[in-house]
């Protein structure tokens, strides 16, 4: 396996780590700035692990819920990063496939 094949995988792994760190920052920001919304996000009606419930509810609220309608710089920054993260990851995967096919 050449270094060109490993580079996209390493970059995508680094992007995933950065996204998790930024998501945790957004989680802390929402808990501090929007306590009423945070209590709704922590609602666990299906007896699942609390971390899974918060993650899913926060993702959904950022996409279509209360947090998607807020004009908050921290939330907007995360949304921009999330969009670019997906674009960069897809581009790297495509480039990796091209490198493998034309090897």
C-alpha cells in the first residue's frame, strides 16, 4: 500500500476527530446558553444511554429544530464546518478511489 492510499484515510480520520471535538464544544455551548433547549435534548423516553440520546437530539435540533433557527455565531460556525467536512471527506474518498483504480 502506497503513501498516496494512506493519506486520504489519515486526513479523514483527522477530520473525524476534529468534528467530534467541535461537536463537544457546541454541546457545552448549548448547555450553557440555551438551558431550556438543553433540558429538552436530554429527554430520554426510550431508556437509551444518555450520551446517545443527547447526540441524536442535538444533531436533529441543529438540522431542523430550535437550534437551526438561532443566529448564534458558535452554532453557525459548526454548521459551516459540518458542511465543509462532508465535502472534504467525499472528495478525499473519491480521490482515493481514483488513485486505487489507476494504480
